[in-house]
C-alpha cells in the first residue's frame, strides 16, 4: 500500500482533498487505510454507511457520495459531514430539516449534470439556477451549501472528459458569483480513479477515489 502514501502526498501537494471511496469494502480494509492517516471516507449507500459508521473510529469524516432518497436522510443525519449528490430542492430541504432535528449543520454539494451521456441524476445548470433564485437561502439553517459535484462521461476520449470537468468548474464559478459570493462555497468534487488527474487540472478541489486505493470491486 505504498502507493496510497504516494497518492495522498501528490494530492496534498496540489491542495486537493481526498475522499477514500470504501463502498463494498470491509471494515478491515477501511481501518487499514485509516491507520495510514486517511480520515475522509465516502459511501454511496445509506445502509452501508449506517453499518460502518458505529464500528469505525469516531474521527472519521463520513461523506455520502451516492444518490440519496429523501426518506433515508434521517438515518445518516446524526453523523454525516458532507452529502455530495444533492439533486433536488426537496432533498436539500429534507437535509436541512433533519440536520436541525439533530442540532447539526450538514455540508452539501449540488450535483450537476455535465456528462453528455445520459445521466439519471443531477440538476441541469439552468434548472438549478432558476430553482435557487426561487429559494430563500437564508431560511436554510441546517445545511451549508459548500459547492458542486459532478461526474464526467465514462469514455476513453480524454478531451471530452476534460471539457465536461471544465464545464463544471465554469458552473461553479457562476453559481458562486450569483448566489454564494461570501459563503464557504469552495468545493468542486470531481474526479475518480480513472479521471482524477484531468479533474485536478481542470480545477477539482476534492477527488473521490475508490478502486485505486482499495482495489477493484469485482
Ligand atoms: C464509486 C464512486 C466513486 C469512486 O469510483 P472509483 O472509480 O472506484 O474511484 C466516485 N464517485 C462516486 C459517486 C461513486 O459512486
């Protein structure tokens, strides 16, 4: 696992946060990476997250990176630190309400569609802009909107991947200026095992890496 140390070092040199994506991986594998200094772990299923959280060290910062149904927010609201894939205002408001129930503030990222290939989840940029305009952001006290998240197409054409990441960075800049000029809106979550180098070149501040750290999920 020397390669994990190298990955960590190269990311911290570039000021990029690492989410170690531990979905489907056993507790021991997570503990091993934790022992090497990693503190941020990401899961994409509520059930896995709620099973792993209580049996692993308390100082792990758990991120929910996958699609999240509103009726499941309550299960992770007591401990989740950042929810990456907020793709509706309804979900945003649900997270807000659940965070307040537990007297917490939960960080969220707005998921944007940038891939040209058909993607099920995420706001289109125009929809997000108009829905944010209709929303009184000052009324949300349980969530802190920290930035955006997106995924590029799964294609081998690196120029296509690059242009999709560039688009997400553009959207981030415009949203920050229009809606979040003074807040901690400073996270661009983009880049996975196969494309994180390109994502960083295009402005990623947070990469979500699974298979490169833990091995393939089979
Ligand atoms: C699984 C997953 C990742 C990590 O994928 P790898 O290719 O294993 O690095 C990143 N983001 C999301 C949303 C995922 O579901």
